[in-house]
C-alpha cells in the first residue's frame, strides 16, 4: 500500500513530527472524556509510520483510569499532538489529525467511536487502525 509522509506539529511548533499514511485516511471521532474535551481526532498509526523530529523534551505526560494510555501534551502550548493509546499501548501512536498538514488530494473519512463505553466498543471491533 502506497503511503505519503505528512508533517505535524503542536500549536507553538516546538513538537514536530511526521506520519506516513495513505491518501484515504479514516479519522476516528471518540467521545471519551479526554478526546471529547481536547478535540482529539484520531489517526491510529503504527510506530514505524511515525517519526518525532523534535520537541521530545517539551512533552508532558498524563495518565488516568487504568493508566495504560500515555497522553502527551506540549508543555509550552498545551496541545496534544499524539499519544500512546490504551487500545494499542505498544507499537502504535494515536495522532491528532488536527495537528497534521494534509495535501489537497487526501480524502478524510470520519468514523464515530463510542469511547464513553470503551470496553464494549472495542469488543465489537469499532476501533480503527489507519492503513
């Protein structure tokens, strides 16, 4: 499957990264407490499709609930550009689509995920990985 690299950053630009994805991207809209409140629109990518270029020293971490997800925020501007997800804590990043710059030929499709009922939504396979 052919992929292209897309640049991303937090608001202040201190955290810079790239994500490899196809031109047809599924963005997951989760209604869990943290995604809903922070406006995170998820693109779930494999670790080898993610490169952190700079700003690791600016990232602050936040965990809650079962402490499996590691939510990372820029300590300077407060934006959450990506995090380690609870559903895939090893080998994946949940990237905020709002922090990426897409080319005009990219098609974004949106899929709802009921994060308020996370366990049952995962059990029935509602969680999407980005190809």
